């Protein structure tokens, strides 16, 4: 694993290296070009410009920035949670739905901070920039300068957290800490895809990308995430907790602080995501060795983290052909989303959670087509409503391949290439470097190997014994080809299935309710039928009946 190759002294050095190598636009105040008097004059001019811009900021936004600044300095986590989740999003909808928030340079001269801020005020401005650039990514189209400067800002933030003398006193809500890690990875993912699309880019943009390979490099992103894990000793804490001990015993000086503990924990989930984006599904699940997937886990404190964890665990299982485990992961989180839906509608992340849930239904439909399994009644009903037509198409042999492809491309993560294109190649702009197409081909190649299995299963379910020649006639196949198909069915009906231990562990067991053996030219078939779960049916209909009664009472 990557973390085994880093020493603690190297981590600090690498973070400083990332920061020092950051992109810098040409500085008009460079000492090589102007003297001290000219510098002072330009600083005064900048102050006047910023003060004028600050006067144009709405009073409601000024008040928000003042409260935000004070709560950061006071480490008031409770008020910060309210300001972060509610006030910021309400002001965004009111004042900045299609424009940027005031630039950080404009709010620096406000009465809340001097023009040359103290260390605490610099932290505040760094956090404000994090929100400023995140808003640009979510509502607008970031320019290459925005992408570069956002990366520099993350370098400043992580450099402050990781390389300060001793643990920093900063405290932030868990939701914001998760969003910092989540947005950091999202912007890295966005930049990788942006960098690989050279078509329609200007020569200036290509030159900037070529001359700044360290910006959003895969190595620096992995380094930050592994550094946070090591600094917080979260792996050691989780291991102690897993064996019934107290996490504080292994926390150390940094890990005992909530900021470091939660950033380290969320970095583990972040690495699960990054390794899935890179196509290394085994290492992705390996990152979760010390995290137990239950409702008491720390990721359950933040809904978005909870959903992300199960999405990437399920997707990694699916790409490793462990469809039964993928179905279990998707079903678990979809039941959770369904039961807590009324609370999500009040969250600013409702749309993201709803979209991720819809993607998981699509992946669940794919897994069910490849590995038929009995589902929770509620999930089964919603799956039929959303993807009933696609489920039918996927059972029709070669005709279903386009449906598999469409669902995969809709629901898969946006894969990335860790290295940029060859900028020296004049034909690089015309090369197709879409990684999701590559991964879809790998997945569809496995699907094609078992595309006839649904038809074969449907015939075998009708008989207890059957001659191979008779079945070959039904399927219009040669007997020898049918033998091959039966062996494929036998092999695909057994998978590694998790029962205990780490996520990569499991037992090689049958996952189908249909079993058969082939003796000479005779197929002997045994089907194990699972009884219907009547309790779920009654509970679901009791709930519907109660809703109808409540509606009638309100009318009366």
C-alpha cells in the first residue's frame, strides 16, 4: 500500500514541495521590476479598489462574513454548522445563483480583518476561498486560473494542518470536513478530465498545462490523503476499536483532536474513491480493512459520506465480479435512503443524494441481471418502476448488450487517467482518451461471456432432468457448444461472498437458487425455492393503509 512507502519526515517535505511548486501568475509587484515606492503606491491603489468593491457587497453578505469570521476564530462548531449548512446556501440562492461570491481580496479589507491579516485571519480567508471555489465548480464553469488557484488554496490549507508546529486549534463541523475531502477529490477528478481534453483549448492553456505538471498531480493528491491518515493515526485507532479497545489509546497528540481524527477517517473513504477512479478495485477495498460497514461507523454521521462509501464499495465489488456482495451493498444503502428520504429533502445535498441513489438503482439492475437475487420488497418495487424495461431487455441475449452499456455509462464514476496527455504529440488532441469507455469495454467483455445464461436458466427451471440433445435443439446450438455454455453457467453461479472479516475476504459459494449436474448426456436439475416474505408485504401495505386513513381524516 502507498502508506507503507512514506516516512513521516518525507510527508512534511512533500507537502511543502507541492506548495512551493504551485502555479503563480506573473506578479505585477515583483521586486525585479519596480522599486519600493512603486510597490507602496500599487498596494494603496489595490486597497482603494478592494474597499470600493467591498462597499458594493450586500449587507446580508457582510453580516454573514462577519459571523463566519467570528465563529472560525472562536471555534464555535455548533454555530459554524448552522452558518455552513444553512446561511451560506440561502445567501447563494438569493445573491449569487449565477455569479461568484465576492473575491477573497475584496473581503480582506472589511472591518472584520486588517489588510495584512494575522495567522487566524489567513486561516479564515483560506476557508472562505475553499467555499468560493467550490461555488464556482458547482454553479459556474471554472477557468484554468480558477482550477490552478483552487489547488494552491488546498495546498495552503493542508500545509497549515499538517505542517504547523503541533496540532492546530481549528475546529470545523464533520459535514464541512467531509466536504473538504470530497471536493478536493472532485476537483482533482474534474481537472484530470479537463486536462485530457485538448481539443478546443487555446495555445496558452496548453502551455500552462504543459509547464505545470505538478498542479493536481495524482501523486500530490494521494500524498495529502495518506499524510492525513498517518498524521491522525486513524488506522491504529480503528484497529484498537475493532478489537474492543478505546480509540484514544492509539490516538496520539494529533489523532486526539477531532479535526485530525475526522479528516484522517474521511481520507480513507476518499482513497476508496480515488482508487476506484483509477481502476484499482482491490486496493480500494483494501483501504476499508479497519472500517466496519454498520450504522455505528463514523461515516454514518455524515449522510453524503455514508452514501459515497456504499456506492464505491458496491461498484468495486461489481467490477471484481462479486455481484452478490455488490447487490448487498447497494440494497443496504438504498433502503437507508428510502427510509430517511423525508430528512434529505431539507438538506442542501438532496439533489446529489437523489442522483447517486438513482445511479445505484441502475447498477443494482445490472447486478440483478447477472446474478438473480431476492431483494427487499421496497427496493424491488422501486427497481421495477425505474428500470423494469431495462431489466427485461438485459435478459434477451445479445440484444441486451446496448442496455448494459447504457446503464454502466450512466451509473459508473467518472474514471480518470493518472497521467496527462503527451503535449508534444501534435495528434494528441485527436486521440480518444475517455477512460470510462475503456472500463465499460472491460465490463462488457465479461457480460458477453455470460450473455446466454438467462435463457439457459429459464429452460433449466422447467425440468428436473433433461437430455443435452433436447436442450441443444431448443436453443438451436450444437451439443458441444451447449456443454461449454453449461460449464460457464456452473462457474458463474459460484462467487466469492463476504461473510466476515475484511471486505476482500469471503467464501467461494453458490449464489444461485438453481443447481445442476451433467452425467454423460443427461442434465439433472435441482432448484431451491425460497419462501415469500409475507411480513414485508403486510408491513408495506399497513403503511399504505395508514397513509390513506390519515389523508381521509385530514379532509374531514
